[in-house]
C-alpha cells in the first residue's frame, strides 16, 4: 500500500488547474504537508527554510532545501534528482544571507522572475522575512496570495489516503485504551503520556506508527478548563478528571480522538456535561452526509444541546488528514456558523465538541469520513465519560 | 526547583534594555519559546496565532491568545489575569478575520498604535500575512525588525536553567542507551523509536520528561547519508548502521545528543570516519573556554581533521536550550566560520560534527555548557561508533 507516481501526478494536475483559476504561474510551496502531498518529501527539515516550486509549464516541481537534506529528498520523493537544488549551509540561520535570496536567484536563472508568483502568505513556514526577501529579490514578479491553494485540494482524500487514516485509527484506538487503562490515583501524568507515545509509535504488529503533528494533550483536574496543556510529573488524585486528546498517525496521515476520564465517581455537573456533549455529538454523526454544508452540522449541534443552556463559542471541528507539527488540521473547512463548504464523499473531519467551563471541561470527539450516503467514524470506542473505579474502568472496555 | 517571578522580571528588564538599544517601544513576541521565557506560558496552542506584548513603560507583558487557551495562560504564566486578552474563536483559521486585526485593535485601544513596534520577522509563528495585517491595521506605527532580540538574551543561562538542562541530560542518556540497546538485526525501526519516546517522556523516578522540540531522528543504512529522516517500520539488517539524534527535555529545556551504531562489524570506511569525527570533537571540547569566538572552535575542528581530507561544509553546532517544535536550536550563535560570538560562562551549545557522505554518514555530538575555565558536557557516554554484535554491544555499556 503506497502512493504511486500516478497519484502524485494527479495532484500536480489539480494544483495547476487551481493556479490557472487564480492567475498564478509559479507556485512557491512552503507548507511541509503540501510539499509532502506534491512530492512525497518527508523529513524533519522544516525548521530551516525550504520550498517546492510548481511551474505552470514544467512536468515536475523543483525542490529547494538545505544541502544536507538533498539525500533525504532523493530517498523520499518521486522527483528527478536534477530537480533537487541544494543551498549552501551558510544560508542557515544567518544574519547576512537568507534562503529566499537563493530562491530568488534560482528563479532568475531559470527565467521565472517576471511572472505571477503565488506564495502561502499565512503558513507557519513562510515568515514575514521570507516574503520581504522574495519581494526584494524579484522586483519584476507579481505576487499573489496562494494560502491554502493546495490545502483545499487535500480536502477530498483518495482511497489510499483513507486506508492510511484507517491504519492511524487502529493506532489511536490502542493508544487511547492504553492511556485510559493506566490513568489512576497515584499514577504520574508523564507515565501515562509515555505509554501513549509508545503505542502511537510502535503501532501494531502489521505496521508501525508515525509521529503525530500534536503531542498527547492531557489536562487534568482544574486544568480540564482549557484544552491545550500537555502533562506534568504530578500524580493523579482521586476524583480528578482527565481529558485525553491524541492521534494515531500513519505515513503522516492522522486519526485524532478525544475522550474524558474520571478517577472515581464524577461530580454530577461533569456527568451531566458528558451526557449533553455526547448527545450533541451523536446527533451530528446521524445527520452528516454529502450535500449538506458544514454550518448545518453546527446548527444541529446547537439545536440539540440548546435545552441544556450550554453554548459552545468555539468551532465544532475541522478538516484534517496529512500534516506536520504544529497542527494536524488542514486549515480549510471548519464546522461552524457561516462555513458554507458542501460535504462530499471522502472528505475527512475531526468533529470535536469540547466544552471548557471555568473549573472543569469535557471532550469527546470522532474523526470521520463522509461516505456516499452518510458518514463513518474511523475509530469505534464508547463516547461517554469513562469512570475509573480502582483498577477497573466501567463503561469502556 | 522552579522559576520564581524574580527571574521572569529580570528577563523583562533585559528585554527592555535591548528594546531601548534598538529604538523599539512596543515589542510583539510570537516565538513560543520567547513567550515562555518572558511569561512562563506553556501550552500546545502555537498552531493558532498568539502573542506576548512587551511595552516599554508597563511592568507586565500582555498575552493575547485564543479564548479557550486563556485558562491555560492563567494556569502556567505569572501574569495578572487582567493582562490576558482572549480573541473570539471566529478569528481562528478564517478567511475573513485575522488575529492580527484583533491585535491591531487592542494596540489602538490602549494608545500604542503610533509607536515604534518591534516584530520577529523571521520567526515560524510570524507569517507574511501577520505582518501584512499589522501594517494595514497600524498605519501610524513604525515597524522595526526584532528577530532574535529575546533569543540573544536566552544565550546565557541562569543556574536554574542549567539545572533543568542537567535533568534533560539524565533523560537523554537513558533514552540513548535504551535506543542503542534495542537496535539489532530483525528489530523494527519504529519499535526502537517507541522505546526512545517512552524513556524521553517517563523520565526518571524523581522527575518526568517533557516532549523534545524534535522527534528522534533515526536514519539507517544508506539513509545515514542525510541527517533529518525519522523512522519506518522496516527491520534492521545485519551490517546496517544507524544514526540516533535525540534530546531529553525537562520543562521545555533540552539536552540533545547524537551517536552512531553499527549492527555487526562496520566497514573500514565507517570506522575510519568515526575515528576522524571523534578526534575532531574531542579537540574542540579541549579548547572551548570563555573569551574565545565561536569561529575558533570551527578552526580547531578543521585543522584537526584536515589530514583526513574530509571537509565539513555545514555548521558544527549552535546555541540551544529552551524551545518548542520545530527546533531546539536558538538561532543565535552558530559554531562556524565567520561567527564572532565570544563565549561566556553558562552559554550552552550543541556541538554536532556530523559528516554525511554519498552512501553513509556518522554523527557524534555533545551538548555542553561553557564554564568559568573551560566547558563541561551535559551527558557522559562514549563517543565512538558503537558496534553491536548479536545481543551484546561493545565499547558502550
């Protein structure tokens, strides 16, 4: 099960169609997920500037990266070796030379400096300085915003991509069960995180895991009032609740999942919140199908939980799949008011109705695929608050 | 052992001194490591736009972030709660609203919009779009480049920071030994990576580990010709060499380390390369002391290995310590030709003389602290190529 050159070439064709629609002739890709999507390139080198250049009338993209990463591009991408252009190491984190000066020089050398150049304006790996140096180096280019141009193509997955995400789901189910299985009074948070990491990476006997784009998020106790804390080396206390948000990852494709656990009997307010959130989540899963808009899912959620008086201010979910740190989300469609994206088969979302109140919170989520007639979740684990009593957990295994 | 408010206040004072030197009145910090350094804020929320604002005549910085992360800022930072300003969720990954529009509005409201505003132009988390929106929203501000302003302050560590890095070193020694101990013919790469992750996060009985800013890098076989590949689920073969580059992390402070292993008897060329690199590394460790320049270390390296005919094109090391993905390096001083930074006590570097040739490579590195009279490495493990014979490894344990 691997992605052949044909799949990459189809992606290039789709990218060029979008370029034509946007009036872009030369596309500069700095998002590592988009670089991987179009070239297969996979390495932890995105901490230095690097780029993939798609030119409207060239068959293959050009990869520009640090010299020592060129053999990595040879090993992982489908590109001809002559399309890999290394820059010397004195461009790395220097205050006198910038890698975008090198990129501008290459574009001049190959006669692409007077064209309509698309750049990913709001991508982590395209800094303000990158844009400033390119503008200085390419005074005759016309710059256009190409933010999310490739991300929107990624929205609908191929069957191979779905298979990757199913493998990621097998991993996340195991990791979630291992994490929940271990959480108990007196156990250190870091030991639970370590167990989860081990399962995420070792994967199954049939296939290994890749590193997820976000580490396990494990707020506990009062810190469940906020979603993005990681872990400490504190020990869990009786009565603590713990939110687990984590993903399985296979060949950079993710399947995220969130669940909430309580050590011992939960408060009434938390149990009530669990019921409300899971009811809302289930109502959404029942109505998701091709042809509806993302905002209709949010409407269903809102109407379902209305009677509880709880209002969720933040978005309910987002498109996800292939990615690198710091995010597994694709930054395209969001499940929220005003998002008119129409669902189509093989779109994949993380539906995550988390509620964070002043002193406590609850999360239960599902990663899902839109099917021909509805939707299916990638994982299948019970959604309600898990209650751990001593060494036993109820309503889970 | 924790950082008190006094240490944060000293950091703010130093930051304001640099601001005066650079003619900056309002400093916008988007680097998550710099945000943590000045405020203590720690959460995996840097995948959305967020910021710390240091104003020349205000005692405390202002934190601006996503609404749901405000409780995380309350839990982890030393800032007064009234200095935490949340933005609504419809600013998140939206094509109509940008978080920097919100930031510009706040700066106007508090009368800071007509001042000299410093921005971290070449930071991952300050995109081209961030700068464009700020310029639109603050037409009367004078923008100045504040890239690395805080990073340069981070270069010299306090005694508490050194203690954190020593704990990180205890973790990386264990993780390296566990990884090397497990590498053998027939073992899957992902299972070794999983074991390393487990040790990195579980830490020791006395203290747990934090997630390193870079995952374990584990190229094997011919892929040792390049440094930044991660792992696959392939099984190691007899004769394979494996490079391990990984860090221990404690409260976001890193201690990185690289070693190389061969399964069975190594080739003569690899054994020879190991000897050359370790000789060069040792020569550098012998001469590092306060008062010399970074480029002198590179000169020592170059002269020591000159006779071998091997030339290292890439830099020999870099300042490191506190950080978040995607890099544990601080992006300030580099150990390379032309870097005039003068060493001072409690500067900390990763000295990593990796050599990557066409079909093979070798890495041995040390994280080190400049002392009053010389330097000391954080970890203490043998540096030569580790030869694994069956279940036994020689010259290591």
